[in-house]
């Protein structure tokens, strides 16, 4: 399939996924703030257990979504990152400089803003990583609404930036949101990793063996204290992209198969399960408390300053050039759109402030929704105006 057709198909898929995310989040908010709220709570609390001999995994449906289905989301991210590193927009240093600098700025500045507003509250500091994330599906979905007014190079810039951002989020989750580690489970995970690497080196191209060992890896990681979704990334990095003969690429085959399921099923379900904030008792303090304020300010202001600022520095220092056909106004619009944290921010928030055990669970979602919605609306408006000016200049 030609590169242009592949890119077009990808953006169409991401745009549709972004719209589904909006619909799922809105539906969750409506149901949980209506007389049917008991159904929403009941759905999230349905106990689901799987047992084989002495091994038992028993969790409510919310955690099966967050720990289980989201592992497939992270598997897809891992596949995309590996493909981009070997054959795509991350394979050459010159292609990585601009989105890499923007991604670093977009992770560091939001975290600093959150830290500054919550530095005197140790229990709230656990949420410092929440505004670091960018929801690639949501952001690309909003950008896609502008159609051909936005150059493809700018969309690729946002996509590459978001992929690097996701990689940063994965590292943060692995280092800062793991606790009570089990040596035995980690040893089992290590054995699975060795088996996966061995299969890769021996030229195994059938996906079945990788998925079986990957499932065992997920169980070991789940029981180890390291967040289970990281098993998806680990598995992805072990699946071969290239084959020795003429067989289809296992990585590309799996990525192609997973993408619609993740975009149209897993992410909307995750959004529905995590975005249903109860608005009962919501007042001005619900928005001005330092936790939601830190998250909203980090997403809206931190992402804008970080992404645009580091992009400007990289270009002015001669380290990179602007995306072909794009202007500074469009780059500013994209920087604001990076403040749409949503899926990844909700995920990190569920790790930082565990529902039922943290007083800030729920507050974080107020900040995420507020910051993400404002970033989407303002980012769209700025990009649209800059694109209109660009069209006038081109004419």
C-alpha cells in the first residue's frame, strides 16, 4: 500500500476514534448524573474472576478494562513505536529532532506547573505525571476536522510527537507507578521475556506463540506490582517487523488487526468507564482546588508553552525546520491541541489517585476533562484561523 494511502487511512481511523471517544465520555457523564447512575456504578463494579488451579485473578470490571484491555492498547502503541523506530519517522535522527524536542517540552513544563501548584501537599504530588500525556486519537481527530486546510506534514509532526509522548508516559508508569514488587512474579516475567527474545532471534514468525507467551507475561506482570499494561509494550518490542523469507511481517499484521479494535472498541470503552464524573456537589472549589487546577493548567498552558517553546528553540537554533507548508500559527494550534490528555491522562490518574483509596480520585478527572475540552476548542480555533491565513497567503 502506498505511503500516502496508508497515512490517509490512519488519519481517517484516528479521526473517527476521536469522535467515538467524545461520544463515550459524554454518554458516561450523562448516565452517571441521571437517575440511571446506579447502572453505571453497577457496571463498573461487576466482579469478574478467572481461576486456574491456585492461580486466581479476581477484579471488578473497571480494573479488567484498565489492566486488561488497556494492555492491548499499549501493545498497539509498542508496535507503532517499534515500527517508527525501525522504518518510520523515528528511524532518522533528523526526523526526530523537532517532534522529540516538542515532546520533551510538552512533558516537562506541564509536570512543573502541576508541581508548583501542589508542592506543599505531598499526597497530591502523586498526580504530577497526569498532565504530561497527549491523547493521539483525540488530538488527531480534532485536527482532522480541518481537512486539507492543514498540511499532512503538520499531522505527521503531531503523530510523531504524540508517539514519543506515549513512550515517555510508558517509562514514567514503569518507574514511578509500580509498588510492592513480587520477586517470584518478576522472575516469571523475566523468563517470558527471554522466551520472547529467543523466538524473535530464532526467526519465529507465527503470532500464536508470541501471544501465548505474552498472555503468561501479562499475568506475571499483573501479579508483580509493575503495572500490567507494560506487558503489552514488552511483547510488542519482541514481535519481529522483518522476516527472513517472503512471509508477511508479524508486526504489521498484528498492528493492522489490532488498530480498529483498539480505536473503535477498547478506547471508547475505557473513556466510558473512566470519564463518568459525578457532578453532584460540584462547586467553584471543584475547579479551583490545586489538584484539578494543576492538571487543567498543565494540559492547557503547560503543553502550549512546552511544545511551542521547544519547537521554536529547535528551529531558531538551526537544529530543525518547520513542517513543510506549515506556519507558526498552525504550530501554536497543534501545541494547544497537545493539551488534550484525556485517555492517557485518565489512565495515569487512575494509577496516581486510586478510586476508593484517594481523596483526590474524581478531582483529577475534573481537571482532565476541563483542560482537555478547553485545549480542543481553543486549539481548533487557533489552527483554523492560522490555516485560513495560510490559504490566503498561498493564493
